[in-house]
C-alpha cells in the first residue's frame, strides 16, 4: 500500500514536517510512505496548464500511484499556506490528480486550537468539483506541536502519539 504524505509547508523547520517524519518513522514498515516534494511545485499558470512542467507531471504520477494521501497543514492567518493552495490549483486542472482519492487531513500549530480553521478550509477545497477528493472522516489537530515533537519526528507526548496512531491505523484500514 502506498501513502503519499504532503506536509503543507516548504520550511525545513516546519512543525508539520516533524509530524510527517513521525508518520514515516512509525509506518514505513507497514506501508510505503512517500514524502511529497511541495517545494518543487511551480506557481500555477493557466498559460502552461495544457503543457505542464515536469514537476506537475511528477505530482500527478505520485497522486495517481498513491492509495491514499495524508495532508498535514499548518495554519497561516486562519487558512492553509499558499504553497498548499497552489498545489491544489494544479491538482484540479487538466488530469484531476486527486479525483476520488481518500485524503486524511490533519495539522499542528503552536497555539491551543491546532489547525482547526485551516483544516476546515482544506476540507472544503478537497471536496470541490474541481478537486473531487474524498475526505477521511477523522481529523486531527495537534496543539502546541512545537512542544510535542523533536526535529527528527519523535513524539514526546503519549496522548498525541496514541491519537495519531489510532487515526493512521483507521485510515489504512479504510484504504483496505
């Protein structure tokens, strides 16, 4: 089973990339985990959508080959980061890359409410006609993420780790 992980930030210091590393460390022996190269995606441009650059061809291949997608989003000004929205713009044009793909949405924030608003917006975008993804029923908001994960992706909080494991186990089961 192939699972594509999309950490919605291009910062190497991203707290959400720490969560992505946690998934890779804890599930790489159970499923094939691929980390999506979000930083490689060029800005969407309608002028080239019918003859997309190699990075977009590769993006579509990764989505096509994935059995499921895990999207881990930060929250910037109550919404998803522009780089994640840009990727979704490309994914919704031409070959619709996420059509009928099951997507597990989660995210971490340094605040007390996790990424509730960003995840709500992301779920709306994923379910639009242009994107056509299926959103997994479980959603996880990790609050105070900077206190709960090491740079290498080790989780320092037992209840957060339990919650993430339960969510991912249920997601894998849903993928069948």
